[in-house]
C-alpha cells in the first residue's frame, strides 16, 4: 500500500504537470485519431515523435518535452478512442517520465517517475523545483488546466488511494 503522504505528493506533481500540458494536449487533439492509432499500431515511433515535437514546439523550449518511444490506444466499439503517450520532460535539474492520455473530451496525466539531480530534497523543495522547471521550459505562459481542454480540465490519472503504476 502506498503511504498517504507519498500519494499526496504524487497528486501534487501530476497536477503541476497536467497544468503545463493543457496547450500541448489541445494541439495533439488536432491530429486525426485514426492516423495516430495507425502510427501507434504500426510502430511508427519517429512519426509520433515528430507529431509530439510539432505539438510542443510552440509552448516549450526545444528538447524539453519529448515522446518517450512508447504509446498505446484503447479502441472499443462503444466508446471513443483514448491515446496514451509516454512522455519525458527534462529541464534544469528535473526529469519527469509520465503518461499523457488523450480522449475526445478528456485528458489525464499519470506520473511514472520524477528525478532530481540532488537526492536529499524535502518534498516542498521538490514541488518548487518541478514548478520552476516547468515554468522555465515554457516559451510563453500557458492556459491553466482549469481553463479547459475542449471544455474539460486535464486531471491526474489516478484516483486517490490508488497505487502508482510501475
């Protein structure tokens, strides 16, 4: 079972990343979902990386946000597809690996791992470093997650009390 304090910190980090990803996720939603599914199923990592790069280059400094060479999709007859992209954010002394899930009316962020160059940082300092790295990587101020993503905010992926994915 995950310690409540650790899970609380993880949700804070996921929300910080979700807020930063609103513009990128909105831009990715402009892609034809059928084409994106075909790229994922066809193992066309270079094409997916190009799409992620072109969707993030208006909002983040070059090389700070990248496709982490793994993607998936949920396609069922009775619902709209959901695309999952593993992403890597790297700026200053912070590196974040996360999954961005994009659907027709929603998006979510699931943090896999956050690495800091310094090892003995307290939780508050980690929050500040992550927030500063995300802000420092931006080319221009972004929309808040509360401003909406096609009418809905990007949210952390896990429910409270859920175990983090490995």
